[in-house]
C-alpha cells in the first residue's frame, strides 16, 4: 500500500504504519476491531454462515479506502467509519439475498434489525473498544487498573497511589507514559479516546 500523501496530517500511529505497508499492523488493526464488527453482525441478525465472508468484505473495503479515512482525521472515529462500511455490506447482502429465486425470510430479519439500529456506535460500543484497546496494548493488570482509577474513575493521584501502594509522583509518571502509549496507537483512529483519557 502506498504511503501517505504529504497533505494528510495525522499522528504516527497504527493507521500510518498500515498506510506505510506494515502488514503486521494491519493484522493488529483487524484483530482489534473484529469483535466490534462481529457484535454488529450479531445485532443485525446476519446468518452465522455469512459472517466470515461479510467481515472480510468490510475490512477489504476499509483497507482500500484507508487513505480517505486518514485524510479526515478527527471527523469520524474509525469505529463509526467501520459501522458505515458494515451497514453498506449488510445492505448489499440483503439485496443479494432478495435477488435469489430460493429466497428465505432471513433477509427481512436483517433489514428490520438494521433499520432499527442506531447509525453511530453507542457509549457501550466505545467502552468495549476501549477494553479491547487496553488489552491489545499489552498492558499488565496493574497498568490497566491505574488507568481505570486515574482516568476513567477520575480519582486523584494520591488516592490511586494509596490503593496501588505507589507514590503520587509514580502514579502521575506512569499514567502519563501509559496515556502516551495508547494515544500513539489509536489517537487518529478514535478521537473520543483522547477526550476520554
């Protein structure tokens, strides 16, 4: 895949490494977002036998148009962008099913659940993605607990230090280092994360 055009302004994170042709980073991105896509397909009543193929179509379309996403840095989260692609792919699947002469009623169920679904991810969807992000960042349990207490529960550094048995200064230093690590990975993918942490 070709590198970024000079006029695209995004941070050096996962997207940039993918755009620079790093296949291992693309695999990390797919692994990180697959549970979200799988959850959508379940919600939208996509038959189990269609899900692998549909997920592959979603990520193939995302890969092919990743430069366009990167060029809109900050305008939409990667998760919301994948939702749009997934919705389009499910709609194509429904059209394909309706065109078949031996059509079953499964496409009606997909269409109904798709039409009742919100257009954007919910807070719960983002919370689940945050959990996945922390898990994929390779953080140890103590680091995850520190992030949760300090950033998500908004406890003071002294309160967190007392709970974890470390100094207030150590809490601040570790929290800043961990936050930078996470932001370096996903800041241009998920602007909401920068506001959340």
